[in-house]
């Protein structure tokens, strides 16, 4: 199961204001249901993510929640609106 979120901020180990004990990257997300959470992002996507991107977060039970896809453009808009419409009903 996956849930979409919009990237608000990125915390990479090389960031000016970040001190890190490892090489992982995290993203602060606004989720479709208006929750805010910070999750890891797959290292293969970490350098590609930008604030405003829509990402899909893996919500599979027993796994850490990790952003595994970046969705941009019209596809991102349609994905976000589908979830928001459901929540606002």
C-alpha cells in the first residue's frame, strides 16, 4: 500500500544545517490527509527529490516508510487531487 505526500523539505547528510551520523536522506512531507511526517527516501531518489514533488511512500506493514517514487507534472496533480477529494468528502 502506498500513500502520496508533497515534499516540503529535504534533510540530506551533506546539507549546510544538517549533521548526520549516517548517509541516509529524509524528507518532510505533507500527506494527502493533511498529516505531516518525516520519512526516509530511497537513496537512488535522494538527489532527485525537490520541494514540491509528489512522492509515493511505501506503507507496507512491518517495513519502514520510505519514499520510493517521485511523481511530477500532470500525473502528480491527478494523484494528489484523487486522494484529497476522497479525504474532503
